């Protein structure tokens, strides 16, 4: 699946790659929550975050936006776990329902709020990334 980036996304990707040295696979800008999510190549998460979160802090300061970093995976289940982190995911089943792919995700009871995020931001972001990368139309949390 090919992702077409907007000029803003391209600008943020170029800046973040230059700052961190991490290779960016995807970028999602959420204007409502003033947040950017970068999907980094597998193995580049440490580069993107930096020692003690230093690179993330610098990027936040310079971009004036909150930054979230997710590690890419060729495996949709592992990728979904990464998008919902730090929530502890117990199981993920991807099912077909009426011609649509749906991820049924079970998280630790005490982590449900973490998986949903403030104002549902985290789960909405995970849904958008799952759709863009794996044609998964919805995520159902249990």
C-alpha cells in the first residue's frame, strides 16, 4: 500500500529524520490534539527517542507539537501492539466481517484507559495507522 504524504507531512518527516537519524515510514498529523505521530523503521525507535527522551523533547520544542513515535512492523499484530503501547496487549485477532477487516484487541483491564487515550486520541490514531498500513477498518477493544 502506497502512502501519499502532504507537504506538511513531508516537511515534518524531513525535519525529524534530520534531527534524530531515524528513518521514517509514515507520519500522521492530528491538528485537533496538536500531535504528530511518526512511524519509524523497525530498529530505529531508540534513535528517534534519544537518550532519556532527549530527541523527542527537542523535536516537541522545535515543532511546537506533541510527538508520538511508533515502531513499524511487517506483522500487523505486532504493529497494532506498537501503536497501542504502553498499554499491555493480551491478544489480537484480526477477523473478516462483512468484507471488512477488524482487529479484536484485548488489553489488561487496568490499561484500557491507556489504550483509548485522552479523548480517544490513541485508539483513533491506531485505527488510522491500521487502515493505512494493513487495510484494517476498525479496532474493537475488550
